[in-house]
C-alpha cells in the first residue's frame, strides 16, 4: 500500500492498541469460562444462517451468546433474537471490521446470564477482520463455495489464522464451476492444521459434524 | 468506529490526499478520451468472469484496457491476459482496496496503445473500496444474487455511489431463497437512478443489455 510513514505509524499503533485490549478480553473470557469464537466471511457467505442452524442444537447443552457485527443495520441480530438467547448488535457505522474495544464495551451484557460459548459474527468482509484480534479463542471462516475455489489463494491471511473453515452452499456444487479438490488442496497448503467442514445450511447437510466439533471445543476449553 | 482524534485526522488526510490524486487521474482520462470505470464487489461475486464475458464483444469496436486489483496473486490478470489486451495487475500486499495513487502509477502502461475504455477491477470487498475515488467516471457493482437480497440495505454506501449494478448468477435464483423483488426494491430505495442488470455470466444470459449500455456510455463520454 501507498502510505506515508505517519500513516504506517498510526496503523501500527492502532493494531498494537487493539492487541492490548484483545488480551484484556481474552483474560475476561478465561475468567468466565467462556469460549469466544470470531466468525469471518464475505457478505452473503452464510454466517448468520449457519448460526441459525447451529444454535438450536447448541442450546440443548450450552449457554450461548451472540455478538453481531454489522456496518449499519440490525438485520442479523433481529434474526438471532428469535432464539431467545442474549444477542447484541454492534454497528461499526461504516467501519469494515470489529475491533477489540467495540467487543469489550458490550461484554457486560453477557455478565448476568453467563455464557459458555460466545459467537462473534464479524462484518461481512474477507480482508480487514483478519488483522484484528478480538480476544477470541480462535477464528472460524465461513466461505460460500459459490465464491469459487480460487478464494483461499487470493485471501491467504485469514486462512492462515483460522482454526476451522465451514464451506457452505454445498447443495449448489453441481451447478457451479467450483472444483472442491482444488479448494481443499489450496486451503490445506496454506494451513495444514485447519479443520474443514462441508455443509449446506439451506438443506441441513453436514451440520452435525460441525456442531459436535464445536461442542467438543467448548468442552476442551 | 472507535478512533482517537489523531486516527480520524490521519484517515481524513488519507481520503483528501486520495481525492486530490483522483482528480489528477480524472484529468488524465479526460485528456486521453478514455472512459474509466471502477468495478466493485464481494469476493466471488463474478467480477473477473463478467470481464471475460464482456471483453470479446467490447473488443469488436473499442480499445479496452484492464487494471486488476488484488491483494496477493495475479490470478485475475492472468485470466484477462488471454484476451490479448493491455492488462496490469496491482497487488495491494494486504491492502483492502485500490487507491488513486496505485492507479496513477500504472497509467503509463496504457499510454502507448491508447484505450477508449479502462476497466479497473477493485479488490474483492464490498466495504472499503466504496470510500476511495480512483478518478473513474463511475462505479459499477457486481453482486452475486446468491449473497442474498439483504445486501443492498447492509452495504448502502456502495449502492448510493454506483451508476450501475450487475446482479450475477441469476441461473441459481430458483435454488436459493433470494427474493429478487425485495432486492430491486431495496437497491432503488437507496439509489433511484441506478441501472440494474440481471445476468448469468456462466450461462451468458442478460449480457447483451449490459454490454450495449456500456458501449453507449463510452460513446457518450
């Protein structure tokens, strides 16, 4: 990027101040025995729909809370509120990602109820959220396979930093030109330890494996 | 966004310095009788595929050049190079959008050949590129309808600032829950003057209208 030395300095300060606040959040989560995960994906990859399909099964055994990150609307939080769990919307007002300060501000909402699992859905963006630690235990990518199998190589930072990737809209595979073998190969080339799930949120396929993995992560936390 | 006064100041300086350089680019385009357009959309919305389908027909009457914006790879420029037209890749090296200085630096590439239409494909991101004027005549959005009909309301800035939106992957309409009536209504509520095209790049449907509109824009420029 074309940046003056002053801009680079400010960006470095911004990231370092974000990291410090993220550590505070991380301590909070640990103290409260809460696994926090940061869910990242392009607009329309199916992040909120994945939550809608996942929550009813998680709620059987766990106390779950949700933070919805969005630029302007509360559309996603309204959808999640139907599940009668603690949910809060953060509007970034134009900002392209959540940061650790925004998250810290809303944490008291979950204090009273207590949550075992806090799902933070980031702003729909495959680039900027990758750089901002929120204090989460790990990041999860949601990628719609309709976006194409070239996406891991084109957006490697987020694939390098995530613990799991949910490949969504598998029901559309036969109707697109996506090559799932290339997709998996490229993802594992960037991050050999990443866990890959193939699901169709719309049809309900493949969700059990993802949900039982997530439950196990909460149990191990 | 949570920003200190210093960060806000630097962001304002960055945007104002970008705008000044954009004006220089705009003057260059005008002087060279070149219509420059800035194509913006999420990862996998189909921006490069739209170019691949559009170029063969545009090239019959026009001299076309392409700038490909990407974070790391030259995958998109490699695809466009097959059409034997002047194309240059800009890698932002992590940056989430093109800016007017990056574009200015590569303009000499097109000097010798001369182009009537310069298509600038931005980084796959529906948020950040909306704020950075590159000196283009206008912006075009590419939105995959598979992303869902809630996207215009969730990402209004880019819809407010664009002259046209290409709704791509229409061949998948019946297999998704997208409501095209809501989609069109929300787009026009944000920007009543925007031109809407419904296409399937994969099947080739609806492309003629888009291409003849673009040709007319070049003729009117």
